[in-house]
C-alpha cells in the first residue's frame, strides 16, 4: 500500500521545523540557550535567570530575574485539592512513577490552549514542591512548605530536608538545574510538542514528556552510574570490574550519546562542579573509572567516538548535593520543566499537528486467515 | 548551523517505519485491522475479539476471544492503593483531565520494559473501571464493581449506571469501541511510541497518548458536535444557524480529516449504528445538519474534499448509548487503549529511539544581547 516519501524509523535525519530556544552542537560539543553558551552561564547564573532566558527569549533586566522569582514564589503554594492526590499516592512507588502522576495531577482544568508563561511558571514552581512532599511522605515525614525568599534550587533542598541547605550544595544544584534546563529536540521535549500540536495543554504535554524521560535510553540512567560506582567500591577494583563487565557484554553507564560525538559540554561543566563539591574519594573513584572505562570502550569500538555523557557527572554532583539515586532522574525532570514550558510556548506560537505516517506491511485487506472473526447478529433488537 | 536533510514540521510526508497493526486508506476510505476491513467486523464482532486481533495479530479461536475475556476479567479488580488516588481526585475536574491522572496512577511500578500482553490487558481492563468510579464519585454515587461475566462494553455501562444496560446500547457501544480501537499512526499513538522508544513503560506511553488525545485537533471534539446539534435545536433552524456560523468564520464540528480525503469508513459504520439506536428526531436533525453543512462547506472550499469525520456520528451514537458529552472523548480513549497496547508491543519488538532534530534559528552563539546574564561568583566557598 502507499509508501510515504521519506522513511525514517528513529527520525534521526528529520527536522521537525525550527526553534529559537536552544542549540545542541553535537559535533563540536556545544549547548547554547538563546545565544548564550552554557559556558557563559554555568556555574553561577541563577536558575531563575535561565528560566527567564528560555521562556522570554532574552536575558532578564537583573539577576535573578525579578519576574521569574516573583512568578515562582506566587505559584509555589499548591491547592489542597492537588495535595490530596499526592498524599493518596502509594508511598512505595518509585519516585519517577509518582512524579508522572504528580505532574498530571497539576492539571486542574485551568491549563488551556495556547499555553501561557504563567502556566509555565506554575508547572516549574509546583513540580518540585509536590515531588518533595511525596518523598517526605514516603519516608513518614511531614511536608515542608516552601520558603518565600528561597531560590528554586535552595527551596528544593529545603523542602526535601527541612533544613537550611549548605550554600555549596545550593550552588552545585543550581548549576545542575541550569545545565539540564533544556536540550534542543530530545525525545521528551518532542513528546510534549506532539501533545501541544493537537492543541492539548501544558500539563498534558509535560506528563507525556515525563513518561518519555522515564525510559532509561533518555533520562533514566544516572542512578545506575551511582550503582556502578558503588559496585566497584574502590579504585583498585575498577580495572577488573570494568573488564569483567565488558567481557559479559554488559553496559557501562554514563558513556555515549546519540547526538554528541565529542565531549558533552554538560559533562565538562558538571565535572567542574563535582571537583568543588564532591567527596574527594568519590571524585577520585569516578575519575579513575571514567578513564579506564573510556580506554576500554574505545579499544573495543575504535570508531565509535565514545565520550562521557551528562549522566556520569550528574550522578556525582547530585550525590554530593545529598540526593538519593532514586531522585536523580526526577530532579532532571524538575530542571527540564523550564525547557518543556519554553517548547510548549514555541510550539503553540506557530502550531501544526505533528502526525507522521507509518507503512503498513501487515496482512493485506481481505487476505486474512481462513477463519474470519465471527460476526454476531447485526442488531440485538431483530 | 547544520540543517537536517529532511525538514517536515508536521511530519506529514514522513513514515516512522513499518507496522502490521492497522492500515488507514485515506484516499479510498478504508480502515483495516490485521487484514480485516472494519466493514467485516462492525457491527457484531465482540470488542474482546478485536483486542485479540490487535494484540496477537490473528483472530481468536472463537468469539469472544476466550483469552481476552479471561484476561480482562482477571485484570478488572483494581488494587486499593490505586483506587485511593482516584478517590482523591477533585470531583470537579473535566473527565478527560481526570482520566490522564487515572491512567498515570495505574502505573504502580509493575509495568516494565518491554511491555507485555498481560500489561496491555491490565490497561484495557482498568481504564474504564476507574473512569466509571471517578464519574460516579463526582456525581456523589458509590462505585459499582465490574460484573464477572460482562463484556467490556456491557461492563462499562453497568459500572457507570449501576443498572443492567439495554442490549441495543451494549451493541452500539461495542461497535463504537471496535471502530475506535486503532487507527494507524495517529498523534496519540505516535506519542506513545515515542515514549516506548526510550524503553519507558506502557502506562507512561498511554498517559502521554491520553494527553495528546486530549487536544481538540486529535480527540477532543465529539462533545462539540452534540453542543452544536443542541444549539441548532430543530431542523428548521439548521440552515440559518450554519450560514451565520460560517459567516462569522467559526468552525463546524465533525467535518474534515487530515488523512481521509473521502468518507471516513468509521463515520459510515457509526451512521449505520445510529440509524438503529438513536432517537429518530435527533438522527433526523443530525442528518439534516450534515447535509447542509457539507453543502455549505463544499461551496466555500470547492477543492477541499471535505467529508463527515468520525466525530460526527460518534456523538450521535454515544448520546444514544446514554453517555453525557463530557464522556465522549474519555470513551474514545477507553476504546483506543487496545491500539495503544498493540503499538507499544510492536514498538518494543523492534525498537529504536525516536528523536528528530529541529533547526535552531535563534540568536547565534555569542551574538546575544549586549547585557549578558550576570554570573555569580564561581564558588560560594571562595
């Protein structure tokens, strides 16, 4: 039956139009938000200013962006009707499974089409509030209300722990949030844009994006870097452990990327942050494992252009910030709400239904199996 | 910066590979499930046999499919931990907003990768159970447990009303569920396949699919057909109402489709069902409005090849079945869970990350506004 002109199973060689939000330079190892290389932003630029840059397309008048600080502050208090859903969630759910339902529960019928900046700020503000609420409740602890004056990064740690976070941890988490805030047309952002393309709402798009981020091929692996480092345990075991793992054809986590064919600039920035905040022994182990793993992987696949990806030093940084591995990918999602909101706004600003074709190669019409599906009498009233 | 070779904003002219599940013949007005034209299936084939056909790729040994009947029966009882989330939902939510959170809440950590037929049956079985539970609770009524011996169609009406449904209504709903069970590569199914392509789970995919179906361009308009017929009210007002509406450049609901350039075969089948079960006055009004609307639309756009789409007689049939307009799109989603499960299984059977590119046309790197985003001291411990 009719074939479409351009067949592309993974859409690798297809562009779904134009974007002005961020540019991923896979060959050169660059990530640019609205003209700003992430090297110019991280570490040090407040997440609120990055959110401003992504949502409005230009830098704020001062840092941190007064509009975004105020917008997030106002949006953080969550209506009790939504808190009740979060409090009803099984406390044994994996956090990412809970976060998908939390994001969906944010949709209280007030998110419309087209999406607005205000809706974006509600998503960005409330996702960490409710994630922290869920995590504390799962641990048998009462919720901690956000602090009026706190930044997004400081508030997240405050709401998780109920303690004033160390400035170095806030600084490191802020850098992480900045670096993960957007990344061109990745799979989760694409899922969101598909949803918005049907004139659905921001929460529907973000929920779908989270469900897509949940897959380990996209966002689900940084916790496995920590597990891998834990399993190796000490520097002297690294070489043997890696060699044995590769001999069993098992994956080493934190290396290789579909787009970056050189060092992921986020990995470089996160490595620099890790050098400042990570436990020296953990950092030493991570750096040694990285060197040995890259050597081994490159020997095994000389032409593969394998480099450390964002997950590797994400794990080391988020550990140092004090987050448990189960919260790594949920924290990635918390950072990415900014990019999702920006892409929802952009998709709606010049919208077109995203609906590819697929080539049917199944049983042709009428040439089905000898036994047809039985048809009951056409009308029960006969 | 680097452009991708094939640019396609809506992916209209792109095929994302091959499928053996269903074929949509847009030029000829055909819909084929696994070799069976829907004309061969509807009305009369049990939804359970259509589910069998879609999930297993071949017809059942007898009708209704014993495996699917048994699988759905076993899967219908929902764990209390999930019921609690549904019972915590704000009863004032639009049903489709509630259904997105309900689908997400089905994900209790037990759905893995790759997805399985058993997981698919749990999704198909439980979505209507929890939707009915929510709808009754929102109306202040206690939940009605599914009937062990009831079909999917009969159980849905039973759980909504608490009364044994009339056979004609079950028959009509069964036809509707059959007809809406799958439809090639539509936007919601595509969103699901994007999620599965990251090795995410079926519930994540289905939640994203629902969020995409929620957009009125995809699944959100059948209730507006009922509203339109209500607004017209009586046959003698039809011509004037339609003329005035078109003069105001407002949309008439239920006409036109991105793929079908002739009569949508589902519209024909639903019209036939409506002739059997709809209130004669409502049917007469619907048929008259259809004729006048198509005439007017074709006069306004002589080259547009506009036909009645699936939404139009969906509304008439679902009204006749006794569903309120707010449940039309949720019921569409209930039907489509079968196709979503089938596409998740197929995507995982030969998987590849679906990740298109997008062309960055924003501010080039380093050429940003004169005022840079301020960078705070690089390290708070300095």
